[in-house]
């Protein structure tokens, strides 16, 4: 996730396990890694997801076998033989 400041500079942190809180006029970012950041709210111009990837880089097919389907938050939704029968969504 990226945060653009009013001076045009950009601070980016991994969105994995990202916690964002506001305290004392500051946005506090912590993802449990070494990427803890503080940004003054007055200096914050916008927040956005950057176009660079940081996790899934390649997918492979399992053929015609039963597939486990997970939500983006990692919850298993079940086993499916035909993924075309799933409702629209992000799996």
C-alpha cells in the first residue's frame, strides 16, 4: 500500500497484516515487519494500492482435479471440481 504526501514523496509498505491507526494527528502504519511508519495526517495527500505485486507472482493449473478455493483473507471456502460454478467474486 502506498501513501503520497503533500510534498509529492511516496511511502510504501506491504499490505500483509497491515494495521493503520490514527493517534495524535498521525497515521501509524504497522504490518508486524520492519516497516513501521508514521505520517502526519496534515502531510497525507492520498492512500492507494500500488501497481507492483508483492505476493502472488505465478499461478499454475491443477488440471481436472478437485480444487481448494480460498478468499483473499485466506479463508477456505471448500473444494470444487468446476470453478465456473462459483459465484462472481475474488477467490
